[in-house]
C-alpha cells in the first residue's frame, strides 16, 4: 500500500469543527438540538455543502436530503466513488462530536487528499447523511436506508414527531417529497464503498489507552413492545387475589428478563419506556406498554433473546391474570464491516504510529445499513469518560487529529490502489 503520509491541515479541522459547533446549539449552551428535518439540521447541511464547495468540490443533495460533495481527482466521474463522512443530526441535548466529527474530518481528509495531488483511480465523495439518529420521527438511518433500498415506506409514511408533525410535512417544508425517498436507491451504483470516522461513544478505548479502533461488526438492534392487559379497578376495595395489575406484570417481566440478560454475554437489553393506563395512584393499572431495546452482534442470540423475553413475559403475567401481546417495530440486523478494509485501517494506523484494536459497535450507524450493499468500514476514536448523547460528549484534540489522519490515510489508499484493498 501507499505509505506516503498526507499533510493534514489541523487549523482547518478545529476551525471547521467550531463553525459547525454554533449550528443548532441550545440557547442555554447545553448541547445540541439538531433534530432531523429541523431548521438547524438543514442549516448544518447547507454549511457542509458550502464548505465543500469552498474546497472546489461539487456539492449536491439526493431525494432523501443527504448531502454529498464530489472530488474526482483525475478519476472518471462515472466511476463509483468512495464515500467518507457521517451524519449531521443530533439527539435532543446531544453533543457536538456524534456525527459532527465524522463530517468535519471528511472535509479535512478530502482537502489533504486534494492537496497531495495524486491521480485517483476512483472519485472521492464526502457524505452527510440525514436522520441517522431517528430521535424525532423514530425513523433512524433514514438517509442511508433510502440509499441502500432498505426503507419500510409504510412506517415512513406514518412517521410523526411529538407534536404530531408528519415526516412527510417536515420534508415538504424543505422541498423534499417523501414519496420520492425510494428513488434515492437508484444512486447506489455510483457508490464504491463507505468509510466513516466516529467517536466510540463508550469507555473502552480510553480505559485501555488505545488511540483508534477498526469496528469489526455493528450490533443488531431490535425494538420490541410488550402490551400487558389486566383490569383497571379500585386501588382500595379490590380484593388482593382479584387484582389484575398490568403494571406489576410488566415490572416482573423487567426483573426476570433483566436477570437473564445479566447472565448472558454478548447481549444488552434496556427496558427504556413504559406507558401505564390510566396512570392514576388510586387505580389498579389496567394496561401497561413496555418498550425494550435489545442488541447483539450475534443474530442467533438476538432471536433467542426476543423469544426468551416474550415467553418470560407470558409466564410472569399469568399469576396476575394479565395477558400479553408483543410486536417488534424496529429491526436492524447486525452488520460485519469489510474485513479487507479493517486490515487497511490497521496498516494505515501502523504507518501513522497509532495504536489500534478492533471493537464491536454497540451503537447503530449508517455503515450498518450501507455495509449490507457496499463495502463499509468504520474508525473509532476515544470518547472522554465514555459519555455520548449528552452535552458533555467530548473527545480530545489529539483524538480528533488521530482519527482524521487515519481516515485520510485509509481513504487515500482505497482511492489510489488498483484493487482498493478488496
Ligand atoms: Zn452518530
């Protein structure tokens, strides 16, 4: 592989990161509110396209609202391009680094590759995906799913935010047609592969004192809703044996399934949301709705966990004369990253004298959708104290530089070598 080192413009990295950092910031200064299809998210996309144009790249937007910018570098513009980038939306009160670092790093890496002056074998494409987080409409990975042809249009058509604004209307406000989302998939042949730098969002790299990681596999994620049906009744007068308390059944299900999860490796599960009806202190709850987030990089284990949860729920609900229904409403399969590109990341880390390891990503990413249809790989850098999806989210200046260097070096290799490492 090419061992020539690229010259990185560190000033540009920190300047651009600071510029992006004023867009969608909460007035209190506590984190970001850059939700999908909000003015702030669209402003961030515009900033990205203008910045890319400033570098001489050709910026464009697809029907899903993803922003791209192309640099042919002497390659035929008809050749499929290597995309590098991340997303620009945040969760409510999110941090500056989740997604933002990957997009800024892509700009900086592209500038370094342009300035190096080599003739590329395939074009470079900077990418900023929309609605990665799904925090507003529950439609996470929307932009990458549209590109990969993996959208569930029935879900997308119904998607609405907390204020009952339909995704369809939020998109229309910015001139996008929800029904045109599937046409994004026609662009996929123009993509050679996808490489993303992201913060780890966990404590492993920092605790082990390792500078970078190649992601080995992105976890599979299931969201499962359990509905418990008992009988609402008077909290005082109903005899104990006759109480059909749906909330107690849900609580037993949380306790029993969590014990199984605690004793199971390679799997996590979170009972994160509960709705109780009628939710009154002096009424025996007649209904409860409990939503689980279950994750594992092992598809068979994930299936096993879902089966285990539903059977445990049925079992523990019986003594309360409560019945249980369940349905899954979000299912992202685990996705292994490209093994040859993991090795390229490791070789490039060696050239740059950066320590590196391989990590499972327990967070979802656009690469888990794109990695099913084109080669994809991800680089992680340490998160301070492992905090993410919070205003305190942060990575050191040296982590930002290390990650950007590694992104640039790996991308340069894929762009200039005949087989692109594959
Ligand atoms: Zn992210």
